[in-house]
């Protein structure tokens, strides 16, 4: 079997430490001489790209905030405009209502006036017809009285018959 001792692997010796430090310094010196400028240029380029992204992001944020303010202002204006439109619509509706009521009252007054005129006309016509009918009856009565020269009793009977007869007729 192989002689294996863990202490040999875990020990720290001064020579190992010095050799590691020397090799690390050599690697740094070689890397600095050949690669340091390229590494710094790469890091600066990367930093510039990141800074551009940050600036662009800040610029976009500012534009978004400005747009939000513009939209908020427009939204307030739209709200005010909608309110004014509603108010004007209410006012127009109120005016139309008043106009409709006024027209209806005017029409009712006109219909009432026409009906009153028609009633008056019908009343005058009825009076005229009644006068004609009474005059016709009176003429008839006078004719009959003249035809029959009668005594007072017969005249009274004749007038009574005439009144009864006139009451049956339509005026």
C-alpha cells in the first residue's frame, strides 16, 4: 500500500509561499505589460456602454413622466369638457322642455279658443234655427187663427195644441 499522510498535504511551508508569490507577481507583470491596456480599454468601453444605458433609461423615465403630466392635464381638460358638455346638454334639454311645454300650452289655448268659437257659432246657429222655427210656428198659428175665426175658448185650445205640438218637435 502507498504511504499516505495527510499532514504532508496540509502543511504550509515558507518556500511554497514565496514561490506562489513570485509566480503571481510574474503573471501580473506579464499580464500588465501585454494585456493591461486592452483590459482597461475594455472596462472603460463597458463602463461607457453601461453609463449610456443608465442615461438613456433616465432620459426615457423623464420623457415618460413628461408624457404622464401631459396626459394628466389632458384628462383633467377632458373631464372639464365632459362636464361642460353635460351642463350645456342639460341646459338645452331644459330649454327644449320649456319650449315644448309652451307649445303645448299654446296649442291647448288655441284648441280651447277654437272650441269656444265653435260653441258660440253652434249656439248662434241654434238660436237662429230656433227663431226660424218659432216664427214658422207663429206664422202657422196665425194662419190657422185667420182661417178659423174662432172664439176665445177655441183659440186657447188651439194655442195649447200648438205648444204641445211644438214641444214634440226638435229645435
